[in-house]
């Protein structure tokens, strides 16, 4: 191994380590109290049993009560018979462009 190849490899490894550290640095500021396994599973759309749905609604109700000091009315509206797919719309992100409708039709 020559001196040049050693220096080149060392600089490459150091650069890679620095890039990895920079990419992972936002994770240090992540508030882990807001993220739980239940929230993760709920966010990624798994099919829930009635007991799981009740516990999710209770958790959301508690969070809303704590944050806004009101008691929300939450319910689980069931799908019509024969419906297998669901479309969820995040109204906070909606800008009215109707791209979601065009994507759904395709």
C-alpha cells in the first residue's frame, strides 16, 4: 500500500463518516415523547381490531383534551359493505389542486 492510496482511503472514510454524521444530526433534535409504537402503527394504516380502534380513539381524545381543553366527539365510522380500499385526505395539506382526485381515478 502506498502512502498516496492510504491517504486517499483515509480521506474518503473520514468524508463518509462526516456525511453520515451530518445526515443523522436532525435525529438529535427529535422529541421522542411524541412518537410511540401505537402512533407509528396507526400512521402506517394497519387494519385494526375493535379493541385497538377503541384504544386509539381514547388516546387521541386524551391528547386533544390535554392540548385544547375540550372534550372531542370521536367515532369510528364503518365502511360500506364490499368496500376494501380507503382514501385518507390530510386537510391540513390540501391546497385544492385536485391532484389526489386525478391520482385516485387512475
